[in-house]
């Protein structure tokens, strides 16, 4: 199993919502590159893992999705206030989910795709 597959397995174990493929489609992600801007009834907590999964499954094919995902992870990690409208993700994450998000950030850092280093460092700092 390669590192991408290992990460996807870790992500799916941490976020069981990924089993429901109809929650957030690839088309929706391609149509809105930033998880915070996706107009859907799906909770932000459930949207983020779909974006992380999409980035691993489509490396380099849409850098704007990867950058939007990094920005959202940094935003979600910036606060511990569960009532904040945009950042109510981190306080709800269990240890396995936090580790999966950190693994995604490490995957982005180590991938052969273009990455905004400042954005990545900011996300790493908050998580």
C-alpha cells in the first residue's frame, strides 16, 4: 500500500462520513474550491474530510482546491470556540481526527505538488 492509500485509509477511519459519497460530490468540490464557501446543507465538520480526500485522490490537478483546503484547515484550527460560525471544527475533533488532519498537512508538505508554504505553516501551527 503506498503512502496515499495509507493516508486515505487513516482519513476514512477518522471520518466515517466519507462512506456516504453523496454528502459532498467531486463535482461540488470542483465547482467550489474553498470548503468554507461551499453552499450546502452539510455541516462544515463533515465537508472538510471530503476536500482532504479529494486533494489526495487528485494531486496537482486543481491546486486551487488544495490551497482552499489548507486555508480552511488553518481557519478551523485557529479557534477553540465551538460557537464560531466558520471555525467550529477543531473543538469537535477527536484525537483520531486531529491526527488525520495533521497527516494531511504532512502529506501536503511532502507531496510533489505546489504548495503555499506560508499557508501550510499557518495550518500546521494551529493543529
